[in-house]
C-alpha cells in the first residue's frame, strides 16, 4: 500500500512521537509498503519559540499538497497538529481526500503548563483540527474517554511497542551506576517544563536520581539540583543499560498520552513509579508499577515489585502489533478505518 505520513516531529528530535513514527515506518517498509514521509527535513525551518530543539517547517498547503498528489497515496495519515499537519489537512479537505490523524500529545494540558492559561482555551483548536479526520488514532482508553468528552468520537486504537532486541535486562549497567547510592531512581525523556521533572528530582525517597535526556530545562535543573546526575541524551544499547541498571523508573509527567519510556523500562525488568494519570493508568498493572498522589509513596511500593513480573509485562508490547493496529485504522471494513482510494471521500468537511 502507498501511504503518505505527514509529521512535524522527526529526527533529529528525540521524543516519543519521533520514536514511534520511526519504528512504525521501518516496520511498514519491511512489510513492503511504499511510504512518503513529509517532515521538517524536507523544508527550511525555524526553531519553535521556547523549544529550539523542535523545528517548525516553512511549508504551505500547495507545497505539501504537490508532494501528496505526486505520490498518489491510497492513505494519508497526519501525525501532528503543527505547520505541516495544518498544510496537509488543508490540502486534503480542499481536494476531497480522506485522511486519518493521531492524538500523540496532550496539547491543551501541555500548553496550559507552559502558558499558565487554562487547558479549556486550547481544546477548540484540537476539536477543529481533528474533527474532519475520518479516524483519530489514540493509544489508550483513558485518552479516548477524554476525547469523547470533547465530542471527538471517531477514534481508532493504536498502541505502542518496544524493541525487544534492544531493551533487555541482560545488559551491563553504566560504570557510574556502581558508585551511586541505591536505590537508583531513573528518569528518561525530554527535559522540559511539561514533564514535571522537578517532582522527580525533589522527591524525598532515599537513593540517587539520574536524568537521561536533553531539553530547554536542562541548565536550570542542573543548577537547582546539583546532587542529581544528568547523563544527556542516550540511545540504543546505552539507553537500555541505564534502564537495566536502575532500581526504579520514575515517570512524573501528567501530560503524556502513553509514555513509551515506561514500557522500555519494563522490558528491561525495571518497575515504574508514577502519578495515577492518563498514560500510567493505561500502561501499568499492579505487578509492573505503582501509582500514588505522592511520588515517594509510588516509589516505595514499586521497589517491592518483582523484576520478572515487570519484564513479562514489558515484553507484551511489540511494534509488530502496533503496526497491525495502524494498518487496521487505515483499512476500510469492519475495523472502522478510512476509505483510502485516491479521490473524493464523502462526508469529509
């Protein structure tokens, strides 16, 4: 199948959306699908205000539309709500092309945390952007319930996976871990305000705190928490070694729709501590993680869990299953996906 995927999030950005799309596109190509990925690397771009690591493509509807038309895809998927997503949306609507979208990020909560304004101010944009989609791909039931409350009901299930060949408990931890007081508490992800990392770094449970990742808050957090250990960006086996060597993985975010890093940690046998919010509520079970209103309580309970139970739960996620779900959301028929003929699709406004 010829599939066009439009995304404002792409390498060299490092985040869950980029990693999801990277794994899914790789698996789609392995299965013989022909892909067009329209991403910021194809255009001139400018840094996103307050978050320069993210580049915003300078592309309009005609440029993006010309690429889509030349490729003549059987399915169009718009992964993000940024400039490229907007351009693709406009082109599809003006051309009568059906398309699917995905809700990867809790943008209303994300923007509320960054601006201090209420999340309710940003929901109209989300409803407007996703409303004409033939199907919105969503990773968890908690987020689906929230979108239904926002009158977005045309939802499709699309979960996430983990590279089990890379993330494994059988990897030696980084040398520095041998000199740290236990338990080693690990955070992996963007170092940004919406990730609530201060809650992790300021928790009072004994042990060492290790942060893996980069982002706009890195310098500030280094200055405010000099006893923490900041390892910068890690990937592949080096990242897996951090997961495997930690005693616990702490996920303090309250704005994620899934939390890919949680299942990577579990696939390395490391239990997870988190708040009882969307993402952890959907990903964790009683044997793989603990959730509480106080991180200290969640950490204490998670440290009692068996690593073999965490490993078993982590290994239940696969990118093969994720790609099956992605394709099902694009296919017509009983799965409720979109019709993907290259031509007008009735009912798209």
